[in-house]
């Protein structure tokens, strides 16, 4: 039996890496479940790869530099989806069949994702971005039962006269198509990971492929030292990426996620995490990989720098009911080109009116969020969605700025109003309009009827949600480019009802 020559430091490095990965995954889990949109939220979502690239064009260069320095360290402990796969593998077999060459399919996937993003077809990047996948999984599969459990517990305490101990959690909108596609995806991924380690990371993930283009010559990587190898093959079987070839004495750095399991398991200490070493050199394959990496970085930068060609509000159809994007998204073009449908804003919205879309933004923007005023209305001073968005699809927004921001325009159809149809007093839309864009004017006798002032309409949807008429007498259509209302002059102007108050209809 060969003696175990592994220094304790090597085992410690692997354990620290594993602890960091679990800690980061737990923080992301807690963020999507409980913290999104709160007053103080972790900045971790802004460190994710695709969100960073979309928020700032230099994000691609930073990612490439990080891969040149430390390979796929991002995949090692910053990606919660990678940690999820590895945890399932460890809980299951925890062993692989040995070395397997990487599939060239991953390079084509990266090219397609960059091309689709540059063309504005965000459905494909959103479907394959690991951060967005993890976010949808937590929001759609875990958030509903957790919110329901918290509400039941709060209800039990309140029935016994105990109030305020457990704040009620708001429910996220249920979208059947997104729920079932997310559930099927995670079921298949769980079964695949149970047997194959981190298959999404090695075969499908465009972020991992992009980092791998620069990882061959990274300064920090796992390498064979050339001494101490006993030929036991333990390193091959514990690698979740199947990227260690014992016969060739090499580690495929473009697929290695620095999990350090091979370093921990090597009885002779032949593998180590070290700086420097042999580089790939100017081989044809190396030059091709460098060219591909540069082209991918350039493509990501052009994607982020793509101009906004959204039509101004005056050019949008007046009769149609256009979808409404969240406040802070600036324009339809900015929103749809940066949103990866991670559903962070859905989880953050306390009114529960942001839901994943089902065609409102077209096939290219499938599952990108839209405001649904059937569920409620956009709160006057709330900026929770802007705080939660990591990509810049919903930009920073101060409460005072929010009070003057117009995201849509109401349209009042007088013939549908119940005041005119039935001769009944109403005024629900005026009572709930925070700026009094819907105000009551004399109609017949003692009756008053709403009158719309578009210049101070925020498009918040309070009027549409409150209107008891069927069909609605007032509806809100989204603006292609968000604007500002004229400044309010009345000292007492502001919300008429308390946030989230139930309407009496």
C-alpha cells in the first residue's frame, strides 16, 4: 500500500473551497427566498458573469482576465448552479468513469448565445445563463411553499393574539408554463448530475466555455508535478468534470473547475494547485483558442454596447395595450436586451404584480417580466425591483425620482364607466390615483365622472386595478420609452390609500 503523502494544507484548501462554494450558494438561496428587494441586500448577484457583462461592457474583459489568472475559479465557488450539481453528485455516486474528452458542441453553444444576445433574442441566453437558471429554480420551485408556510405560521400566531413576530411573505405570481419547464429542467439536471458530476458546466454552460478559452494558460491551475504518481487512477474517478487524463499526465484546464478533489484524493501528492508551469504555446490549437476567446469577448462587449432603438412614446400605437416594463427599465429596448429572466424582480416585488411574460415581449423575450395590473398596482415610492436587478435591465431609482416617472399611460373609455352605464356613483380610479391624474368632474345631477390628465399619469395601474367595470373603463398601456410627468404642485398630493390596501369591489 502506498503511503499517503498528502500534506494537510492540500486537504485544507479543498475543504475551504467546498465551504466557500456552499456558503455562496446558501447566500444566493436566501437572497432569492427572503432578501431580494430588501433595504440591505448582498451584492453577490452583481458578481455573476452574464449580469456583469450586461451591466457593463468591460465585464467580459474582467472575466477573461480572471480566467487568465485563476482559470475557472468563478465556476469553482461563485456559481450556485455548479455547486448544486456537485452537491447532488457527492450525495450520489461521487465517482466518475474516468477521463472523457470535451465535446466541441459547447463552442457552438457559446457562439449561438453571443449571436442571439447581439441580435436581441434574449430567450437563448436567458435559458442557458447559470445565474438565471438558479434564480428561476428558487423563485418558481422553492419560494411558493416557503411563502405559504410563513403565511400559515403568521396566521396561527395572529389568531392567538401575537402580531408582528413573523412578517407575512408575499407570494410570487404562478405562471404554469414557467413552473413546469423549470421543474422538468431541474429534474433532468438532477438525474444527470447524480451520475455525471457537473455536466451542465462541462457541456452546455456558455459562461464556463468562455472562461475555458482563457484557462489553458492560467497562472493558477491544477497540475501534475511529475513525481509521486502511483498510477492508482483515483484522480480520474473523483473529478466531476472528467477532465483528468492519467495516461497523458495532464488536466484539461479549460474544463477544470478547481474543485480540488483530485488534489485531496491523490495519495502520492502528484497533483497540486500551483502558479506558473507550462503554457500551451503558439500551437495551432492554442492560437485558435486565443482567437475564439478574443472574438467571444468582443462579441460580449458589442452585445452590451448595442444601441437602444426603441420607438418614442409618440410612435407607439395609441389603441393597443402595450406591455408595461418595470420602473427603472428606461425603455423597452434597454429592458429586453439586458433582462435574463432570472425573476429576481418577481421575487422582490411586494405588490406581487411583476410576473414572467408569456409572449407580451415576443418570442425573443420569453419569460422576461411584465407588470400585471390584475394583481395589484405599482406602489408610489417602491423601488424594490430596481434594487434586485443585477443586469441593469432595471436601473437604480430613488423614491423621489420614482414619483415623477411615467412607465405607461392610462386610457379612459367613458362609455364603459359604470357612472355613465348605470348612473351609479363610483370614483374608485380617482380615489386610488396617487397623482390625481384621474379626477372627478361633474356629470349628471349630483354624479361625478372621472376625467384623465395624461400629463401627470404615472402608468402605475392603480386606476386599472381599482376599476370595477367589465370591460374596464380605464386601462394602462406601456410606454416604449419611459418619461416624466410634470411636477405636482399640490402640497397634499400623494397616495390616497395605504400600500397594498384591498379594494372594496
